C-alpha cells in the first residue's frame, strides 16, 4: 500500500517527498539527517532501509521519530531499492537523496520552483560540492552532468578525476544530459511512465540512463546552480574497487546500447570496445589485476545478457541522435583529457 502524504502537511515543498535509501549508513543518518529535517521546507522525509545489518533502524526510531521509516525486505541495491521504495510513496515530486549528503539553507525551493515554472523539465539537480572542502566540486554530479558522443560521462566542474574549485562559474541554471542521483528532484509522473531506474544496473550510472531515457521521451533534465548541497561520496565503493570498475564498464556499455540512435550505435559501440580494451591494458600494465579482470568480466556480463539488453533497448524507443540531446559534447572527452591535456570543462568549448 502506498504511503500517502499527510493532509496536515504545509510548506512551500509540501508536495515533495525526500527519500533517502539507506544501507548500513547509521553514522551518515546521525550526521546529516538533522540538517535535512531543518531545511525540508515542509517536504516529507522518508528513509527507506535496504535491509541494513547495522543499527540504522534503532537510530531512526530513537533519534528521528519525525522521519518516516520504510523497511525493505532485502538489499535490492540502489536501483531496485529506489524502485521498490518510490512505488509506495504518493507525492507529486520525489527527491532521491544520498544518506551522505549535507543539505544547505534553501536548497530545495529553487529546484521545486524550476519544475513548477517549466512543465517539460522532469528532473533537476543542485550544485554538488565536496563535503570535505565545499570550495571544490564533488565528483558525483558537480555542476551538472554531460556526455560525449561515446557516452563517457563528465561534469561541469569535473573531468574524470580532476575537480575544479567553485568560483560561481557554473551557477547558471541550464539543461544538461544527466543529473546526479546523489541529489535528484524528479517529477513523479515521469518516473512512473519510464518505470524508474534500470534494475539490472544495481548501482552506478543508473541516473545517466534514466535521464537519457527522459530526453528520449521528450522531457528535459536540468542543473540549478542556485541550490547547493555537500556530498561525501565514495561511501559504498571506493573508486579503485574492482566491483565499482566492473559496474562502471558493464553499465557504460549497456547505457550506450540501450539509448543511442540506430544510425550512431554500431560505430559508437566499436569505439567503446577499443577504448575499454586500452583501459584494461592500462590496468594490467599498472599491476591492477583486479581492475583488469573487472573490465573483462564487464564485457562478458554485457554480451552474456545481450537478449535482456536488446529487450530494454526496444522499450527505450525513440532514440535521439547526439545533436538532438542537451548536454552532449560532440567530441571525445577521453581524447580531450588524456591526449590534449584539457582539465577544465571550460576548455572543451561547450556553450
């Protein structure tokens, strides 16, 4: 049965549900939930627990009785966990908020106002800064997500592992290719129409796939620099973890295959295959055998489940071309970064 919003709820954002998917994040809940409560502007706050084995449920019951708690029967992962949770929430708008995000005063209002003013916008993220040093952008979303022509993701304020300092250079609201799942306001009607996140991704790049499908379906995805949050990042899997390498490479292939336009698909997939091979050899040369094997396993996994991905591609129609989608760099960000030494978004010449 769906969780219905309280009729007594009031506030600017009373039609918004902030949903935090938690797994063994009791420490993060204790640290960051007080700020979410203080700056909710009337929004509901729900913690959906992905069968945690720590004391998350006890912490919520004892310290945060005003927060709604939803206990999922098992750890569904990030994607299906949110699909299961949001199916039970009856609010017009959802915020997918990581448990390791510190919100700031007035963070939610600009995002909600943008969706109110522009009906075609289905998802929006704030500026995402590093919790350890908020003068810098944070890896997962930074100043809005972009893709290159081969679907390699990057951000305003972040190219690969190079993070820019925030000088207000990316404060302008604008359409982007994808918005970060660390803090993402979504229109419920669009979420339901598209079926939520891709469950087979489990975690990593799922918001990129969702936002690409939004654009294919005629919606817009935006970034709003007038709102800011601080993200710890890397709390579940460090960047060097082979499991994360596997998910990024496997999901990267699936992302491109599911969503690319037919006339662009084969050439793009071939180039990704070559570049993934180069990345695998680089891991091998560096002695990172776990990551080398993760790249191989990613490809075996993708091609082994090709029938499934083919069905998902059919369900994602229509497929827009590179030039028809917002936030797409028509060049190669891999070439720009590693061969030409470009380290800042502004150096790519994107307007």
